[in-house]
C-alpha cells in the first residue's frame, strides 16, 4: 500500500540539507508517479492534531481505471471537505496539477456563496444523493459553471461518513442554452411580427367585409314587408350572427396585436385587457397602475402585456377565481407587475403541472418572455390558496429617477 504525505516544507534550506532535499524530491516524484498510475491507497494529511492517514477503501486498480476514464470529475472528501481522492478529469477542470488537488480543501474551489449553498446540501445528503449548481474557481482565475452531485459513502472505518462527489462541467450546456434562448427569442420576434400582420389583415379586410355584409343584411330585413315575416325573421337572425362574427374577429385581432399598445402605451392596454376579461367572464379585476413619466421600451411593454394576457387565460381556464388584482409598480430601477387571484391554486412541487397530458407551457412561456428582456418571473401558489405571478424587469432609467418609488392608484374593473 502506498501512502502520500501532504506536509509543507520550507523552500530555503542550508547546503547541509541538500542531500535530504534530494531524497525528498525523489520521494515526491515517486508519489506523483503512484498517483498517476492509480497505485495510491491512502493520503496522509498534516492537521492541527498531527498527521492523519486516510485509507481509500475499494481503490482497486480496475476501479481506478474506470474512474479515471470518466468525462466527469470524481472526488472523495472527508467530512471537513479535505480531498482524499480526485481523478484526472477534475484536475483538468480546475486546471490544477493533481498532486495539488489531493490533500487540499475542496472549499478553495468555491465562492463564499457557493460554500453556503453546499453546506446544507451535504448535511442533508443521504445515500440517494443531492445536486447543486455552482461556479468553480479555476486555476487560471476564471470560473467554470458546474453541477455537483453529493452522496454520503459507507464509513468503512471513518468516524464520519466520507463524501462522494461527481462534478459535471456545464460550460457547453450553458452555451447551448444561450444559443437556444437566442433562437427562441428570434422565433418570438418573428411570431410577434406575423401576429401584427395578421391582426392588420383581420381589422382592415375581414372586419370591413363583415360590416358591409351586416349592413346589407339590415337593408334586406328592412325591405321585407309584414307578409314576409318568416323571411324577415331569418334576415334579422342573420344580421345578429354577422354582428357577433364581426365582434369576435375584432377581439381576435385585438389579442393578436392591440393597436392601443402602440398608440397609448402599457397602462391603457392593461386596462383594456382587464375590462374585456371582466366583461366576458364576470370575474372583477382590480387594476392599479403606476403613473409612468415616460414610455417603457417597446419590448418591455409587449412582454408585460403578453404575461398579463396569459395569466388571465390561466385564471379563466383553471383557477375558478372570484377576484383578480393586477398591480403595475415602479421600484427603483425596475418595473414590477403583480397578478394575484383567489382561485384553487396548484401544487408547486409538481410545477409545471400536467393538465390533460400537457405540461404548463403557459407559465414556462411567461418565464421565457421575462428572460428575453432581462427580467425574472416568480410564481407562488398554494393549493386552494390562490396564485401570485410576479414579474420584475430592469429599466434603463437615470439613477436619480430610479431612487424614487411611486405608488399606484387603484381602480376596480367589474362586469
């Protein structure tokens, strides 16, 4: 069995100790060779209570070969985070020689914040394992996104169970996510452009055509005499149906791209959308909008409108709510949209929930839209306790304006 001794020595030594230093150098070279070949079975760590030997149980050569062939970092730590074993893949990840990794503390690769995230995870971890995402400090001063899987191992002679870790490099995964996000953003932009074109076609062509047919049906009904009562009755029914069709086309056109958003701004379109929802569903909406000094960026206004639109759609389909409140406030350098309902809520542990075999893509879409403009979306829901959707988007406004917080005035919209 080979044992590695980790102990610091002074680099300056008198000439009388030259022979001893040569012996130590030869021993270090042999230790490095043993590490690389997988022959090391234990690590001796110099601590406050003197040297301690940690035996790496189960470190057979075949097992070592398997671990070394992994494309993920593999580590074995003591309870105080001393690295007893690390494979070459982890050493390459952190860009440190393997001999400098083993015997050192794993904490040096983590920021203070990530240490705090990892600490409760290790305490709560059992033999089923737990995962956390961190930024590892790399030897060249950079940071590497990584996922750490933590699992407690069998004691096998240790006073406290050692910790097994598998470290996965997320650099490529994050890059792929960014590319997909950019692609999705582009798809949404194209979708919005196409929605605007279709809305314009519906409003300028289909609606106008339906109105012309509506007037013709009214003229037809007015030209029929009392002797043609059955035909006149049918003509009046036709006029009524055409009126409903024209209203529905106008509603669809408005939902695709409301012209009021471009002309009057966010507060006006939020009010119009809330009014239409309340009139159609009978669920009152209490709307409170902050008086904005200037128009928000177009992307921000469209994002907030689409999120409210999707949230009200979820309320109508799933929440069975009796009241909805919508608050648009400005806090510092950000704009915040809060949407609350007193409906049945849902279990966030199953988020996004499955509904009739489909995932909750509405909530996912809202979150992605917020991300597009640099914002964030939070969903809080309790079963039979309602749902709150909070959207916060940063604003490019001067610092003097950002420090002022404005309070909205409330208006209730009911059927």
